[in-house]
């Protein structure tokens, strides 16, 4: 499943054909279709696995932090450190014309914004301000990824990137 997801992200949604993917996975085309009736069935399984792994990897880890400001800070640091996730997210953004991808990305984006808004409310923000701040936070995340990956901007030096992340945290975390 991981190799299929990597291929979908690396080559783009429309470029992944069943035959080369089956070869890459070391299975026959018939074996592939025994597990997944269609290419979309594979896509649906891969996307749902990505959603579940994100839940386990990010939210469950952060929920153990009781202080909302520290939890938001840890979220920012965790997300900033995951360059592979940025590539994955960009690949999925490029596949938004596919209904399965669009549905999953809408759910993931809403869940992320809701999580961030909850953190802001827990710091004492009123619900409207928390929602606005969550949208701004998420827009900054998506915008930075698009600038870096889609526009092929040169990667920031490590110290410059760390300074940027610190600035974002100072700006967005009350």
C-alpha cells in the first residue's frame, strides 16, 4: 500500500497506470485486480490509509499535550519538519479534479482547521476569532507548501527556515 501511495504522489494521479504499478509492487496485473477491482478502488484505499495514518501520527500524539499553546506550538513544529508530507499534500492538491481526492482533501482540510480552531479556543479566544485564526494558520501552511513545491522556489537554508517557523508561531499563537 505504501509503494502504491508513493507512486501516486510521485507520478501524479492521472499518470499511474495499473500495469506499471503492479510491476513495481511485484505482483501480476491479475493479482492487482483480485485485491482492487478498479484503479479507483486502490485510490480510495490508499487515501483512507493516508487519512488514518495522519490521525495516528499527528493528532493522537498532540492530544497528549494538555497546554493548548504548547500543543499548537508542537503542531507547528511537527508539520514544519515533515517535508515528505508537503510533497504528498501537493500531489493531492494537484489531483483535486478527481472526486475521490477532492472528497478526502475536503474532509482532511476541515478536520485540520477544526483541530486548530479548538486549540485556539482553548487558549481563551472566542469561537469566531479562533475560527478566523485557524483559517489563517491553515492558509499559511498550504500557501507555503505551494510556493515551495509548485513554484519550485529554492529551499530555505535550515536556519532561515527555523527562523520563519518561529516567526509564524510568534505571530499566530497567542
